[in-house]
């Protein structure tokens, strides 16, 4: 334990260590990794550099940029740092802990991608299949070609059917409703697509909304991964959550990961906070009431953003990917499938962007539910070529640098207003990590 720890985090770690000994923790003993950090030198880092990293992350919490955070850095399967700081909930002063649970939102997407690739290995779909082969409800989609100030759309027919490859890299043309001031995204919000009762209803709603663009014409962050979850369910014959449990979570020992928080685990669930400028402090946000919450087992099994997980579980998921599909003798994917997932599949003239008609980010493409840094210099990144990453709406983020067999996870719960002048924690982490490499 480094010299900047606070008494709350120290007590939490003692309690956690005791529970590991007496209760077997929340996972079986053979699935316990990662539980603690090693000497950073053993993981290939300068010890003083990792101490600077930990201090920097702790200062982000103490400065009230976020209420609490956990973070983990792993290289060559060795844990360089695994820390927790601050509070999971400010209302009851619940300390953040190494085993805290988080809404990971869009970090669900790579999990769905792995599920779909399992079925690809079984020959149940191909990248050049039209999406409508597996979801006939989407065969007769129309495309918005323009709209007026009143939101009236001019619609045109599909020039061709979107393919599974385009569904996987967000170039199929779908909207989402999370952003975008256009009639298509307005329709997603008006029809509460992301608050559907189940995946069947979600598909019916999506089928009634035009595409934003012709397939393959542009990259647009979309509802595509929720459609992928439906396809997993349909092709496997299993409920989506059951497939994830049987083929990913149980083999990898991810017992903390689910579409809802089990009642026995509610004390571990971190809540979302934002900056309140009037009170000049972070405040805990109330639970959403426009859709079933994370305590409801009947909530939508959203492949695009529905999972709750822990740093421990997501670290096991990422280490499986670093190992090209295997962890602790359990093979989830073939190496070839992992390489496909982390390879840019966008056309050369496309790169990821922030919205309809916006310019793209140079040097960054998209694979199977991951962004991929294809040209670090063009992207302005210190990370190695082929680094793949994503994040969640409440601030969780991760990346894997395959040139170093290294990954990082940062877990926070923050949405809405940020403290003025809040630090760019992602860049701070990257700079400290790469400065520390031996």
C-alpha cells in the first residue's frame, strides 16, 4: 500500500482481504485473479512512475473531479497497480472498494461482440451476410436523404442491404437517440427505443425508423450493438443473458457481471455523481425513473449498454483478449477471432466521428465493437499501433495495447456537469503509464 492511502480505503482492503480468506470472495478461488498488485518492476514498470500514476489518480478523487474511482494496470498478465479511492456513494459515505460494482454502459459492447464472434466461429453467420438475413424485420428499411426545419423527412429506398460487417463497425446507417438533433435520432427518443421492454420490441421499434444514411456511407455510433444482442439470442436459441453467462461469464469467472444488481450485492453498487455548481460540490444523482433501473431483473438486456460489472471481472475479460481468446485454460474465442475484432474494418475514407456530418478522427478506425488506433502518430496517441479501446456513458474506460500485452481499466460513475477545470484523467493515466514503462 502506497503512502497516500486514506484510512477508509485501508479498512476496505483489510475487510476485502479477510472476506477472501473466510468466504472465498465473490468468485471461486481459481478465478480470483486479479486480487492485488505486485511490485511494478515485476510487471515491467518503474516503481516510482507507478507511484506517480497512483498519486495522480488519487488526486483526481481528492480534488472532487469524481466521487471515487478504481483503476487497474496489467502487463504480461502481471498487475502493476490495482487501487480504489474515494466514495462509491456520497449520501451514505460508502467507500469505493476494489470489488465495487459499476454501470459499465457501452463497455457492454465488446462483450456482445465476443458473443457474436463465438457464433461466427460456429458458422451461424458471415460478415458479408445482409443483416436482414438474420433480422427479416429490417429488410424494408428506408433512408433519410434530407429533412426540413419542421423535421419532415425525405425518404429514399435502400441502395443495398446493410451487411453484418457494417453492423459491427457502426457504418450500417442506424441512428441511436443518444445524441443528434435530426428526425431519425428524434424518433429513437420519441419511441423510447432504448427503454424497450425486451429485444423483440426493440427490433420492432428500430424497423419503423429510417436509416440516417445509406449502408457503408459513413460511421455513426448507433443502436447496432443492441441489434447484435438480438441476433445472438436468435441464432443461439438462448436468452441473451443466458448465452453470456454460459459462454463468457462462467468460463471466465465473471460472477459480478449481469444485466442487474443482485439484491445481495446492492451495498457494493456505486452511484452516479455530477458537479452541482450551486452547492459547489459533487452530488449523487437520483435513480432514473423513465425505464427499469439496475435493480430490476426484468430490465432490457441491452447489448449496447446494459451490463453491471466490477473491475475484477472486466480485467478477466480483457486479459482473455490479451491472451487471444483464452484465460486460465478456458478458451472463449480463437486467436483469429480476437485479431478480427481488433482490426479496423472501415473503408479507407471512413474514420470514427462525433456525429452526423462531422469530421472524423484521423488514425482511428473501428473493428468489432472496438475503436482501433491504426496510426498512433495521426491519432496523436502514445499508445502502440493496434491499441483498441472503448468507454461507458458514466465515465468507465479501458484500452488494450497489444504491442505491450498491456491493458488499463478506469472505473468511475460520473454523468452530467463536471467540476470546472476538471482534469483529463484519461490522458493523465496514459502519460504516466507510458512514462513508467521499462
